[in-house]
């Protein structure tokens, strides 16, 4: 796939349906695993371990805020696509969208609606349930 070395393991539907851990594993009819080459896997594990350090979390904190702002702009006003043609109209639309988001945030600050939650994947739910 894409010329990159990968190992794909497909579990048969019959094997998954009879598995005793099926309820805690996946809701899919069958399971597919993709394994990276050892070097890539070890590098990925190293990077994930780095992400648990306080230094990394401190550096990422700013980006997380920016990503949250972009996500809010996309969800609230559909800023991925502009409704206008031309740089002047598009720029004005971006400024007005930013102002509207600031007003929305001020309202949220003053009235205190509950904050949204982050989606937890099925795999992460499984890991959390096994860790508990």
C-alpha cells in the first residue's frame, strides 16, 4: 500500500465472533491489524513515550490551544471553505468569523456552559478498562 513496507493481518469473521474478548475488543464484524517495520515501530514508541513527559506537554500546550481554536472555527462557521470570491471578501469573512468566535467565547466565559469532551476511541476504551 503506497510502496511502504507494512504487514497486514486479517482475522476471519468466524474467528472474531468466537473470541472471548470480542466484547472488549471491537464492534466491527472482523479485525485487521497493520504492523510497521521494527525500526518504525520502535521510533513510534519512543515518540509516544516522549509525549508523556512534562517538557513535551508544556511545548504542546500552545499548539493544543490553536488546534482548539481552528476546530471551533470549523464547527461553528464552516471556515474550511469560503463563501466569497476574491481576497478582499475572503479576508473580511475571516475577520468577521474571528470576531464572532470571540463573542461566542465571551458569552461562554460569562454564562459558563459546559465544555465539550474529547472523543475516546474504542481501542483507548479497551486500554483504559484493562488498566483499571
